[in-house]
C-alpha cells in the first residue's frame, strides 16, 4: 500500500460541489430505502479500513436522512467473555438485516483478519479457520438473498497520522483515539500485509471488495454513496402523499395554569453575539 505525499497536497473536492452532490445522493438514498422497505429487501454494507480512514463519517452521511426504523448502524465493542466462547461469526449473524432493512456495519467479522491478526488477539489456528469460513458464510448470505456490499477505505500514512493528531487536540473527538489506534502507526506494514492476505482470501466474485481512496473525505463519502446506490437494484420510490388535516377549534376545557409547569431555563436567550 503506497505512502502518501504530505496531506497539504491532497486535492479536496470543493465544498460547494461536495454539498450539492451530497444532498442529491442523500435524496436518492431516501428513495432507495423506500424501495427496500416496500420490497422487503435486505441490505448489508460492511465498512472496513485502517483507523481514521473515514468510515464513520461516510456512515453518518448515509444514514443522516434515512428512516431509523429501517436502517441500523452496527458497531460492536470488544466481545464479552460469553461471546468469546461462541462461534466467531455468531454475534454478527444475530445483527443481520431483516426484511425491509439496511444494516451498516462499522467494522465487522473482518476484525479477525486485521487488528486481531496484527495485534495477536487471535491464534494462528483461529485466523486460518476464519479465512476458510468467510467465503462459506458470505456465500450463504448471498444465496439467502441478502445484498452484501463490502467497502475498504484506504488512507495514506501521513493523512492517517494527521487525523490522529487532530483528534488528540479535540476534546469532542478524543474518545476516537485509542491505544490500539496509536500502536497501528508502528505496525503500518503489518497491517498492509494483513489486508493483502485478507483480500486474497475474501475478494470473492459473489462478494467483492470495493476500495475507496479516502485521503479526501469529501470525495470518499460521495464516491461511497454513489457506488452503494449502483449495487442495489432499486426503483426510485416516493413516500405516499399525505395531506395535513385542518386543526379543530379549541374547546373550552380548562388547562392547568402555565405557572405550574416546570420549564427548562432559556439559556439560548442569554447568548450574545461576538
């Protein structure tokens, strides 16, 4: 995996163009979801890639305007002791989409092929068994009719480090920076080899990997959404038309005095312009 030029040389999609296209694609996503709901389709989208590659930002833009009753983001924590005793795929299988649902996995069973392999969190036997079972599991999912899409977000080393440093200085994003993230800087080549080995075993004709260059977050987001839409054989659907009824006249029933209601303090009115 090639190393980047300095991040300052990364050409970004101009913000006005990005926002206009993002809005258009998000509207199309809403129409696509309506088709998924009406037809009972099941969509599973897997997001993988190095730490700080932009997976989370892309997922946020995809689900931003979707109906949350029919779209879920799955981001599992470290397995519990009980889950460690299960078949490795079990806790992921439990969270697969049902009819009319889209599930976006922010990391997935491919943890075993990446961080677990590199950091020594699994044995060689567990790792090789995983590579043997992935094609079988994903073949069953596809044969069952689940639309399976796998994205790999590819970030360069210098841009990744820059994003780590920006998180370090941002109290609202500091939680996104773990010791494992930082350690990945020193294991860059190990992660590259692990990714290549994983692709060799799991880039399948019926479930291929789709790589997305993500040094430019704006470009990676619109590219991911555009490609996602091309992978689902939907017909654009609009929600049923509704009409807002006229509000009836107020009746003469007595309401409790306003003074009895406990209101939240109006902090907003205390704000002053700089």
